[in-house]
């Protein structure tokens, strides 16, 4: 039956948020920030390294990537860029699955991360020990996993996707009569199921950042700003997606902010994206979508605590010492490569566009 829900809530004991005080921009001593930025730029050259950062990381890291020939993007393009760039060391500022994806695609390169503690609730919510037997119990289904998963989970998959190509890939599988087992994001899975009509078994993990967006408060904000367009990442709950003018990956909603005629946008994704959004559309105004319910004290805290663990100090440290190298066991890597390479091939062969209303 289309849109079936897997009847388990996989949560692991390891799903702990970073300790208070271990996240957010550090209090730099006077002159320290400028000194670190200069040192990192120098070290990137000396070590034949390139910095690949996600949109949700600190603005300083995004700025360094931009100014040193590195790259700031969504998880699909980070993988693609790292795969195509000639540097012998890739420094991936993001969360662990992003570093692992780079290593899966580039075994000959050294892949470093500013921190190895940066997890993702989707990855944690889909442990391979539970996922593999579930796939084995459903042998008639094509296994499609979101990039936000461990190398072991990718190794059991037929395809890896990111939010920028999820709808396109599953529509393509559906057209071939394939039934899908989808993991781990329940909201993205349901969104894709609704867009494509595919027969999908949907794993029940979620993103702690996007799940916090509140539809009622967003409705009220829309009423206050009737001319604003609402941009939503599809990891958000259904009621929030229903209020969207555009739904898409991080890159796709930045594009939407440039292309739509509106002068104001309400943005339902991690607020790290605002650095690039403001660069892409400097004449427009952006408001963070509310994560607090009515009467709560903070309007929005939409920031991934794990992405926030990447900072100038740990970036300089790994470049200096070679610490925090990502390793993926070779037999796992080889299996995970198949499904991950299919993602890059599919993205290359099929035109991707902004997902969702008016564009699906
Ligand atoms: P993107 O693929 O859109 O960059 O999303 C990755 C992610 O972790 C979103 O929370
Ligand atoms: Fe994972 Fe959500 Fe953080 Fe993205 S924002 S890395 S999906 S926890």
C-alpha cells in the first residue's frame, strides 16, 4: 500500500545533543578570529587542501571556502565538488555523513573534518543493525536512502539521494513499476510519496531542526507579512510544507529566493543558510520561520547543534595536525560506493529543478 509506515521508532542511546557550551561561535580573543582566518588560508595552500562547507556552517567557514577556491553548497553538490576537485586533502565542514560520503567517493584522498562529533539525528535514527534486517525482510523493494545516513546504511542501499533529487529519482523508479523502501527521514519520505504516488515503506526518523518548525505560528507570521513567499526544506513536517510557496533542497530554495518576484521571504530551514541567501538576493528581506509555539519565549532557534560544532579553531587544528581523518572500512566503502555513485550519475543525467508546488 502506498505510503506505508514502518512500525518502529528507531532511536538509539547514542542520540545525545552536543553539550551546552560546545556549540555556537566561540568567544574569540581580540585579534584571534583574524589570525585564525589568515592561518587557515595559508594552511589550505601548504597542505594542498580544499575546504568544502555546508550552507548551515558558520559564516566564517563559508567565507573562507569561497575565498580560497573551495565550495559552499548542499549535500549533493558538496559530494560532487569533492569528487571533481584535484586537491589531495578534502576538508569537509558539516556533519559526519558528509565526510563519509566524500571518503566513499574519494578513497585516494585524505578527508578531514573539523570535528568528528558532529552527528545528524537522521543518521542516528537509522542504525544499520536495525536497517539491514528490515531491508532483508522486504526483498521485493528497491532500497533508497537519504545521504544523511552512515556508510553501513548506504552499503545496504540500491540508491542514495539528497533532497535535491529525491522526487525525481523515486518518480523514475515508480515509472518502472518499482516498490521502494525509503529511509530515514519520515517527512521527506512522505513528501516524496505524495509527489510521486510511489509505493513506499517509510522509515520513521526525523531531523530535530526541521521538525521544530510550527505550522500555526508560521500561518500567523504569513498573515503579518502577506507579500512574503514561504521557502521550506522538505525535512519539515507536512503542515509546514503545506504552507510553502516553494519546497526544495538548500540550493533550490536559495535559487527560489533569487527567482521569485517577492521582496520578502519566510525561510523554514537552518538559519545558517541566510548567509548565502543574503548574498544571492541582497535586495530582499529574509525572516526565519518560527520554531516556537504560541507564547514561547524564543521566536526561532533553527540551527543544527552539530553543524554549529564546526568553527575556526577546530578547522585550523585539523589542518595543522591532520587530526580527525575520516576512514571507512574498505568492504563497506565499496558497497556504499555503488549506491552513492548512482546518485551522482542520476543527478548528472536528469535535469534537477526546484521541487514542489508549481515545479514538481
Ligand atoms: P541539503 O541536501 O538540502 O543540503 O540538506 C542536508 C541537510 O542536512 C538538511 O538538513
Ligand atoms: Fe541532520 Fe537536521 Fe542537522 Fe541536517 S539539520 S545535519 S538533517 S540534524
